[in-house]
C-alpha cells in the first residue's frame, strides 16, 4: 500500500519501508493484532527489528541496492518473516492494517 511506500531509490525502485519508519509501522501492525495474541511492545519491536535487518541483508546479498529501505518484494519477505516469528496469520493482520489506513 502507498501508506508505507515512502520513497524511491536512485534506480527508481519504490521503497516500502525504511528503518526509521519501522517504529510507526510496528505500532500500526501491533494495534491490528488480536489483543489476546498481541505481544509486548518491546518484544514485538525487537522481532521486527531483527526481521528487518535480516531482510535488508538478504536484499543486499541478492544485489538489490536501495539504500536504507526495502523494495516491495523484500517488504513482503519482511512481513512474512515477522509474522511467522510471531506465530500470526499474515493475511488477517495485514487486512486489518490496510483497513485502518483506509479509514484515515
């Protein structure tokens, strides 16, 4: 979604999440989770940070250089990795996040 597409790389690729935007994204994502399965804020932030760093490294290792962000393809990898680590179903959480942004 365009809410998280916050820039372009020097090669013209859209950047969907920069590390500096991770905190805001984490808040939106955590708020969208069912309260009974919602992790503590510090635990959640730590998991997202680890997954972001791993995904950014993978993106770089595969020759995709965009500076401090993730391309759409790697943003999707990041989301899948984070949700898997947190034991959550990706589709239901993302639909809720997107619905919240449509209401704004």
